[in-house]
C-alpha cells in the first residue's frame, strides 16, 4: 500500500495529526474543553465550506473561522455555566452557515462529505508540508508556554494565586486548538476531529499519572488509531474516520472498564 | 523579634456583594515574619478577605497594598476548597511540582526535582508521592496543597482552614513546619481557623471578623468566649 504516493502522504499526515492531537488533547481534557473542541470542529466545517465558496482552499477558510471564533469564545468565557449554552448556540449557527456556503458554492455532494468525514485520497505532498509547518508552529508555542499552560490546566486555582496571566493563556490555548483542529480536519474530517483531540487523552488519563506520560500514551493511542484506520480503510475501502472513531472509542471503553475494575477491587 | 518591615497594608478596605455587605473600613498592617490568625464565625467573610488580599476579588472600597512592591512578594495560598475530583490524574509529586514555573524547559531541572522531594519529605508525603492526588484522602490533599504552596518559597503564606480536616498529630506536625519556616526564613503567615487553642499555640496576632466590625490584637487576648460570644452565653 506504500507504493501509492497518496497512501504515503496519508500516513505522514496521519502521524503529524496524531502527535499534535496527543499533546493538545491532554490539555483539552485537563481544561474540560471537549465540548468546545467539538464546536470548534463544526466551526471548522463552516470555514472549509466558506473557503470553497470564496474560491480559497478549505484549509484557509477553516483557519480563518476557527482562529477568529476561538478568540471570540475566549473573550466570552466569563462564566462556565453560560459558556455551554453560548457554545451550543454558536455551533448551531456555524453548522447552518456551513450548509449555506456549500449550497452557494454549488459543489457536488462528495465534496461536502470529504470535508465532513475526511478523505485519504485527497492528500498531496504540499498538503503534508503545510500541515507540518502549522504543527511545528503549534508545538513551538506549546513548548514556550508549557509550564504555565500545565499549571493553569491542571490547577487553575494555583495558577491564579501565582498571578499567572491565565486569561492570555486561555486565549492562546484556544488559538492553538483552532490551528490543531484545522490541521487534523484534513484527514479525519471536521465532524470527527474532536475524536482524536479528546479520546486518546481521555483514555491516557486512566493509565498515566504525569503530564509527560499522559502525552506519550495519548500520542501512542492516536497513532495506533490513525495508522490502523488508514490500513483498514485501504484494505476494505470503508471510510477511514469510521475505523479511527471505532478504535479510539474502543480504547476509551476499555479504559473505563479497567478503571471500574480497579475501584471495585479496592472496595 | 526583628525590626518591623510592613509587607502588606489594608487601607479602609470594604467589600460588599450585591445587597450584602461583608466587611467595611478594615485597616491592617502586616509586618514581615508575623504569624496571624484570622478568626470569626462561618460566613463572616474570612475567605472573602483572603481572596481580596490575593487580588482575586476587587474590593468595593479601599486598597490592598503590598510593600515594597507586589513583585517582591511571593504568595503561597492554600485555599479552603479546590477543584480536584476523584479522577484527577496527576500524582502528588507532579501536583507539587506544578508550582515551579521559574525554569522554562518543560521538564524539571535536577535542582527543582530535589526541591520537590525535600518538600514532600517535610510534609510527610514521600511514601504517597506516586499516588494520584484525586485518590488521596482529604488530609493528604491538604498536605499536598501546602507542599505545593511552599515549594516555590513564598514570603507570604495564606492558609484558609487548611488544618480543619487533619488529625491532631498531623495538624501539629504541619503547623510546626510552617512555624519553623516562619521563624527561620521570616515567612509571613495568615492562618484562617476556627480552632482557638491552635491559634493561641502557634500565632502571635489575631484579626477577628464579626458582623459588627473587626478587632485585632495580640493572641493572648483571644479566647474562645470572645469569638463564640453567642454560644458562650448559652453555656
Ligand atoms: N462571590 C460571592 N457572591 C456573593 N456573595 C458571596 C460571594 N462569596 C461569598 N459570599 C458571601 O459572603 C459572605 C462571606 O463568605 P466567606 O466565604 O468569606 O465566609 P467565611 O468567613 O470564609 O466562612 P467559613 O468559615 O464558612 O469559611 C457569605 O455570606 C457568603 O455567602
Ligand atoms: Mg471560608
């Protein structure tokens, strides 16, 4: 299967995505942002549709929409309870807009499914380079703010006392998340990005007890999901997102079961 | 005691939540190396006062001044409540290390790791260091919070009922540790508590909040009767 260029590109892209999602996912879980990540991916869909409508690439539209909206959501994040409702409203609005842009752009249905559910065949080597550049950018910023982000994500109370600029950190993180969503959407599709950004890290949380180990395990789980998803999709011709979703969900349920057994054994 | 250097001054400090005054015209000077107890009945505003001091709440009137400058004062705070659920993943060791933000590499330097280990030892947490803090007992959590606050070597430490869930022996051990740092390193301590005998044993000054106003003085003037006036009458 590696004799095809598109498969080599898909594996390269998948590897980049798994690494980014493993690292960012740990913060997403620690900051309780699964729901927001889901919304960002819907916004990404709308952005991609807009990109096509405007005659840009889907990725540019996606970047524009997710980054702008993440900054807005960051300003809006005053009250946790209110945020959930506000986020749902925003997400409804953007899905609607996405559908509107797609119909205005007059593209055929398969193009829409590609954006939503991802596609392996579409990935060129210039796409891979683009993703690599964006991912390295995200990684560098994470590296620079790592200790502050870690403190704020895993102990917000402590970070506040310390006088860390938690609001700036929160907006910075959202922008990084927006970039990651746009990168990951290239292969798993915008509706399923949040799987890779949440499930591997959520699973890792049950087995690893330091931030570094959680990241390592989350990357590993994401890699296993993406690689086997690609291979299975190649063999069976079924969509790659289905396999990735199924594998990551399976890992997660195993982790839950394991955790349950552990607690039961203790009592 | 050494000569007095003020590090924290509250000037005419007042705090009112919508339709609900908490405290008013509070004036207080805290000098370096002092050990204060903050007492008063439930809901009188002790936590609110601490959060105002930490700039987490903006006072309605008056000012909180740090001297000589805010930057020079490193604050350690052990809050009354914290968001750590039973599935919280980090180990006690990693939780303590979170507060080390000085050195910029993602991983802790050797010196930093030694500081964490020393702190774990001083708080009696060495054996539990690898346990996820979500699974630790209430008292063990309090110890970890204290260790985290102390690991960055603060010069002002605020303890909000941090000893309430500790057994008598552990309580003494931890306050001995705080007292030792207070004496050797001039750590200034604000200790919010309902335990008057404990306050009398460890602290030098008290600030008492009541719905009518505040009172401050040397600790030997503080008695159970004074704080629990209402109840004392019924006894
Ligand atoms: N954010 C808030 N908004 C409105 N009212 C508040 C807020 N925080 C505290 N209060 C009220 O202010 C009063 C003081 O609360 P605070 O938590 O400071 O009391 P406390 O002295 O620490 O009590 P305890 O001994 O029970 O810890 C209470 O009546 C409380 O209901
Ligand atoms: Mg309180």
